[in-house]
C-alpha cells in the first residue's frame, strides 16, 4: 500500500502522540508499505527545535516527511486555537501538492485539521482512516480551551461529520468505542487498538526490590487535568512519606509546569523539565512506583500513553483517576497497580506510602503489568491490527492496480 500519515505530532517529539505516530509509520514501512508523513514542525511539549516560516521536507528513519509551519503557542486558550488553526491552514494549502495514496491516516488531534482530510478524501476519492487519540470537542471544554456556546455546537457538528466521512475509525480504548456508539457510529466502523508501549517491553519482570525503593515517577505533559498541584501538596504533607524518605519526580513540563513548581516546598519533589532519552531512562530505572493521574468530569477524552510505557517497564502503577475511567479499567483488569479516587489526594499519598512499604506486592503487580503489556501494548500488535484495517478500506484502490 501507499499510506500517507497526516499527524500534527511526529518524531522527534519525545512524548504524547509523536512517538506513537513514529511507531506506526516505521512499522508499516518495515512491512514493505510505502509510507509518507505530513506533520507539523516539532513543537510538543515545547518548541525547542526552533521554528520555520515555510514548509520543508526531511528524511527521518528512511521516511519522507513534509513539515508544515506552525504559529506555536499553548499558554492560553486563544494561543492553542491559533496554533491549531495555523496547522489546519497550512495542511489545506499543502494537501493538493502531495501524491495521491491508497489510503490516508489522519490523527486527531489536531481536530480542526480533520477538515482538510475530509475535503481531500472527497476530491481525490481516497479513503481515509481516523486515528482517534483524543475525543474532541469534549477535551476542549474540560481543559477550558472552549466554553459551551455556538463554537462548541459547531465543533460537535464537525465531529459527527468527521465520523461519517471516515472510512474507518481506530479508537484507542473501550471507553472511546462506547462514546462513539452513543453518537450513533456503528460498531462495524470502529476498531479498538490500544496504543503501543513506545519504549519497548521487558522480556522479564523487574526483579523484586528493583528501583531505589523511594521514588514515585510520572512523566510527559504537565497539564491542568493531571491535578499535579494537589497531588504534590498531598505528597509533601504526608508524614508517612516523609518518614520513608519518599521522592516524587515529575519528568516533563507543560502549561501547568510553573503552577506545580510554585506548589513545591521541599526537596522531595522535583520537576525535571523535558528530558532526553538517556535522562528519562535513568529516571525509569530509579523509579519504584509510577503515577498516572487524571482529574476531570465527564467521559474519557484521552488515555495517557505513559500508562502503556510504565506497565511495559514493569513499574506498578498508582492510578489517581476517576473510578470509571479507561485508566482505572486497564489497571484493575491487568492487576498491574492500584486505583484511587483522583478527587482525594490524601488517599493517593496513603496508597503510595503503603506501596513503598510492600516490595512483594509491588513485584506481583509489576509482573502483572508486564504480562498485560506483552499481550496488549506490543508495537507488533498495533501494526498487525492497523494493517488489516488499512488493507480493508484500501482494497478497492488496490484492486485497480491489478
């Protein structure tokens, strides 16, 4: 097949959707498919790669990548809207200039950029597959980017139009599939494929007592929905954690990074900023317990990719989330950690203290996490399932070549 991947985020971005898009592109190419990538300039979680005013092409891992300019900004809702609008505009201009593939895979977010995907598919009569990483516009209202009103109503109509237009929709969780079912998207049009662990999966569980025995690690984007300010305060206020000498490492940065830093009052909590691969590996090796946190009302609008990577590395996960969330479902089903209510940070601190005191329990849960990751989060599973979807929707175009 000739596959075009349209992705707002792509390598070398170290976290979020970038590594996921890179994994699927490289894996499909390794199976003999011709893969092209159309992406924004690297910018997430911060624009540390510089900016360009014009599109440019690069070779990355043997793949041709067209990079589109972006008006970068995430500090305010207006800046986020402007940033996504700039990518949508650039993509609309670039779409007529790229070759016609057998199938397009469009990743959301960026949500507005689905409009050029729909127009391109109709004009060229090319099927496109929506890879749904976030449920939007629900995420926009939860994070405060948009408020209820005419713009949200328009966005919801655009959302349903995208679902109708796509030849198929790949969702990353059962909760996403349930949400689309409520929106009258037929089950035959969706396939649930878990995101892969992009940092590899251990062949064997970590040995009992692995890690330094005191470090709790979370990583990736620091946004407002992770509730890290309240969790930091609860961590520092816990006498039990202080007695254990427990440390809380937040490996990453984001729009709420400064708020978290302002909440820190001891040397037992540290925000590292964005780390390179080697630095992050050191933090993963040192860690004893991992944290995945979410706090917002309503339906799931995302599933943090850090969950897959923590479980793949045999780190038992403390999930401070809504009890009915997909994260809670995965942690409970796998047995790979503990679930606590995101709205009660004191319970989070007490649970972490109990986990640090129980190496045997940590080992059992870490072993279960690796076992579940091997059966569900391997990149080979992602590409095999994705390939079947793409071949199914592209079969008519492929048949014309025979």
